[in-house]
């Protein structure tokens, strides 16, 4: 009897673990992130910024696209070091402090569009899509 309970608990634990490790990216958000990159939109932020973390949460797993396709620009000078010396807090993103200073970024997140328009603060995905001319439908 005890071994059946143990096997059952182990099976439940494995199922919950695997469910939490899903690597699926929402295809709607993935398409939006790629569209933003294709259109040259930039998001300036800092690893310690709570609103940047909220923005990242809205993108979910597609947030990796923002970093990989260089939509997200890290502004904290502690991240402006060679990749092999990056602090863990920088999450693998080499900072571009000089660019942030050049663009006069002083509030995060700071969204910049190719036409010069700026949006400050956490943006809903639909608002970003509309502003950028990208397709996005909320579920």
C-alpha cells in the first residue's frame, strides 16, 4: 500500500514539474515580438526596474526574443562589460549605457519607435502592436 502511494506521489510530482517546464511560446506573442524587431522598435530598461519586469512578464517566454533580437537594450552600467564578465543580474544582456545616455533615457521601460515616438512605462501588448503596426489579437 505504501509503495502505491509513493509511486502515485512521484508520478504527480513529475507531471507537475514537466508542466512547469513548458518551453512553449505563445505564437501570438512570438509573432508580435518578431514584428517589433522587424520594425526596429527598441525597449530601453534596467535589470533592477520593477516595471521592466512587469513588461517582461507580459511577453512571457517570448521575452527571450526581445533580448535575442536586440529589441531590449539594457541601460545599467554594471552590465556594460564583456559578456564573459556579466553579472548574473544582467541575464546575459550586455548593457549599452552610452546609447541610453545618447537617447536621454531616464525612465523605464522606454519604448522608441523608428518615427521618433516614445512610450514610457509598461505597455499593454495590444497597444504596442497598434503603435508599431503589428498584428496582435488578445485571447
